[in-house]
C-alpha cells in the first residue's frame, strides 16, 4: 500500500524513494531470472508488469507528496529522481514485453549479461536510496552504479555489433537490437539515479 | 589468366548486383549437414556472370523449369552465399580476374554442400584441373548451350544429394533406439506414438540423426535449421536441443540420444541404459555459456 507521509523535512519523500528503490531492485532481479531461464519462466513477465504498475503508483505518490506537503528537497531533483526510477522499471518491463511481442524463442548470452548488470545496478540503486534516507554515505553504491553502467555500455556495443555480421537473419537483428537497447536504457536510467542522488547529497552538505 | 568469353567486357568487383546478395530464397524445410537442402523442390541457383546474352537465355530456361535463380555480377562473400541457401552456383572465373581462384577456393571450403560449376571462356588443361582440384564440381567451356549447363547443374545437384547424409533414404523412416524419425511426416515416434515435435524441433533432430555419431557445431546446426549465420551468443540451438530432449524423454526415458560436447555442439548417438558410457549426467546438461 501507499505510504504517503506528511513531512516538512523531506523524510516522507525519502521513504517513498526507498520504496521505489526496492521496486527497482525487485524488477531487475525478476528480469535477470526471466532471461537466465528463458523461455521456461516466461510467466515472470507478468510479475515484471506488476512491478511496472507499482512503480507508476509510487511515482504518483511522490508527486502527490511534493505537491501537497512540500519538501525541503529540491523539487527538480525529486522529480528527476522519481522519473529516473520509473524509467528503470519501464525499460525493464519493455524488455520483458519485447521477448513475447517479438516471439523470441531463445535468449542471447549478451542479453543475459546485460540483465545481470541491470540487476546489480538495481541493487545498488536500492541500497543508495536506503542510505540516503538514513543519512549515510552513498558513494560506494554510486561508484558501483557507474562501474556497472560502463560494463553495460561495453556489452551492449559488442552485442549490437555482433548482430550486424554478414548472413544474420534480419528478424534476429530487429528483435535483439531493440531488446539490447531497452536493457541499456534501463541501465542508463540507474546511472541517472546515481547522478541525481549525488547532486542531492552535495546540496545537503 | 583466364580469358573472357567473346567480346564481353568484364569489370572486376565494381558492378551492381542484379538482386540482393544476401536475401535468402523462400525457406525450405529440411537440410543435410553438408549445406544442401536435400528435400524435393525447385533447385536454387545463383549465376555470377555478366555475359548478358548467356545469362538471359539461361535465366529464362531455368525460370520455365520452376527453378529459383538469381544473377550476381559481383562475387558475394561465402557467408552471403550460405544465407542464400543455394543448391548450385555457376561462376565465370574470368569475371573475377586474378581473384577468381581465391574466390573459388573460399566458396568450396566455406560452403561445402554447394554444387559449384565453373562456366567460363577458353582455358588451359592446367586451369581446368586446378579448378576441379580446388573443389569445383564441373567445368564448362563457353560458348555452351544453356540446356547443357542446366543438365550439368542437375547432375551436380543429384550427386550432392546422393552423397549428403540422409540423401539416399530421405523419405524412409530412420530408426534410432526406440525412436522412429519420419521425414515424410516431419515427426518422430516412439512405439507408434508421436512425440509431438514442432517443425523446427523436427528439423533439428533430423539433422542430428542424419549425422549420427558426428559432432555438429552449434553454428553448423543453426545455419542448417534456421538458414542463417548464427549470431555469437545466440542460445537458440541449446534451447531447441533441450526441448527435443524433453519431448523424447517423455516417451523414451531410458535412452540417451543427444550428447553435448561442451563448447562445440551436439552429437546424435542412441545409447541404451546398459551401454557402458550411457550414463554421463554431467555431459547431458546444457552449458550456460558454451
């Protein structure tokens, strides 16, 4: 259930961000499981869709909290953070949906690797938001997110390049290029979260 | 150096293809492991030649015979030829200039099931011997009658078909352990009961069974069953082998049919439960990143 909390010091908002972080972490974990065992556990796509709906609900609650109760947090930062967290889940859900939409019969190793990177970055996002609410240091998590984003970039570039080798089925290219890109966008959104959190921490000092 | 036929001017490597070099013909269902589609159906032919008169007459005749054909005016890469899923290739080596031998060698090595017919202008005995030794199936000297070219293509395809695994008994059932593989029904049976393979699962099993005892690489399997080059990291072959195994195991649980060769591919060899090396559970797992 929603945990709208009235607060003048921004703590209610931070609680909602922490909740959103946990939703991101769960989504990343489910997507990794979906791809690792694809096509056997295809029903996990439904669970990811539920996470996406939950993400929308949390984002709505965050905006409501900012509008109704206000916050000491910079409103622009808060909005950007909410949007980036929502994007992670949206792109993850888009990936899961594409697997079914495009009639994918088997996974690609690179997609499994990217899902692993996303799951790792999602865990770090969740941990960073927990630390942010508690007022603890977040630099370890932010460094880890940046590292994983670089790793994701590398895998994604190589994966897309491999699609354009001669003799490849054009349908494979169409399907997997989209899937690799949505996975990369989900990872990039984790990095956006890291950037915003970094900015918020700097302003708190 | 081979001479160009007649007064035709040959340009090397700079001409436009008359059709896309990489688009495959319409899919055909069953393949032999050598790269040639062995099921009955129209012959798929490509001609690398710019002798417009010869090509036009030949194209008209093969078209009338229902063959699928395309004319290329530049030499495609071997992998592009693979994706075209051809039965035969007619090539005028004179068109390719000094790179002709290299091209011929690459094609014969990389597309082993493809029937290659050199159809070119005046040549020496040494050149013809060289071409045939490199791997060309036939050598025709221009000027030649299109009907003779067609007959020679048919003969090459026929020979290829006979020599490909499963080619001779294509429509007969293939017995392996408790399994009966019937290409006429695109299905496998155990004790007369269908194991309910999909078309692609059947093609995979049929391919492996026809290469009984031989290890087929993942890329090779993908190329033949899916008809395209396998993208690095694609797990389709592993997933479909797993599906086929599961379906067979439901009806023939005591036998092992498909063996994994880590990092390489799969081998079909029915093993009864009391065979010495039948029980190697580790070898039957699908590798995660092989």
